C-alpha cells in the first residue's frame, strides 16, 4: 500500500493522474458537445430538453456524472500540486529550458490557461447546473413526460453578450490547453511511438481546434438568432 501512496504523491504519479484524468475529460468534452449541439436544432428546444432529461434521470449516466466530478477535481488538484512543485524546483537551468523557443506557448502557460478554465467552470456550473437543481426552471411537456425547460435557461444566458464573450474566451483557453495536453497525456502514459506520433498529434490538434470552436459556435449562433 505504501508504494501506491508514494507513487501518486510523486511527480511521476501526479503526471499519470493528470494524463488519465485529462483523457477522460477529453472524452467527456466530445459527449458534452454532442448534447449541446441539440441547442441548435430548430424545434423550440425539444431535442435538448429531452436529452437533458435523459442525462439527469438515467441511473448509469448519473453515476458517471459523479465520477466525472471527482475526476475534474482530481485533475485540478494535481495540476495545482504540479504547478507548485515546478515553481519550487525551478532553478536557473530549468527556467532556461522552459523559457526556450523550442517549447510552445501553451505548454509554458498551462497554469494560466487552467486558471481561466477553472473560473469559467465555476461560473458555468452556477449558471446552468445550479439553476437546474436549485433555480425556478419552467416546465414543458413532451408526450407523457414533463421536463425542465433547460433550453430556455441556456437561451436566456446566451442573450448576455458578456457571458457569450466569456464563453468564447474560455473556449480559446481550452483549445490552447488541449493543444498541449492531448499529446502530452499519451506521452506521459508511454503510448507514444515514432510511427504513431504524427497521427496522435494530428488528432489532438484537430480535436483542440474543432471541439472548442463548435462549443463557442453555439452561444454565438443563439445570441445572433
């Protein structure tokens, strides 16, 4: 048991946790985007409301959601721990390496990008998750089911230009975060290979551009509608 504790309290162990949790969050982003794109359907919000009802009432999905919250918290906690450790361990030589032109901007500023994303998550969760569970959300009936009209909640939020601006800036931060984090996770887990690295890099960079761009497109289109 001691070796397990020592491993995950070490720098290598923290990086492994960051890699696994990061890959899980990448998968979550893809699924979350598929659901959010329902907001753009011209059906008065029915597709999104039915999707949201399923996601919040299916026992398996609810269990996965709690696991997802725990993984997000672990990713944030280990990111903070690594940032503190790196700052304490950074000497003149380390500073020269991390500040070199050979490292990309996103890899040198993961802490800043992570902070922007964390602030966004807090506001985002308050705006939607908090409103869904504790707010006064109107109801709609589809067939025999009465569901919360979360489409209206989203629509009202995306009429606020400040929130739309924050959302888009945060998606840009996520894009930069993913640009470095995607391939870095595979490297940390030893899943990189000269033969497959070009594919991993291509998929990672495509994902880091397309997914945040589509997320940002949703509030922009709803604001302009």
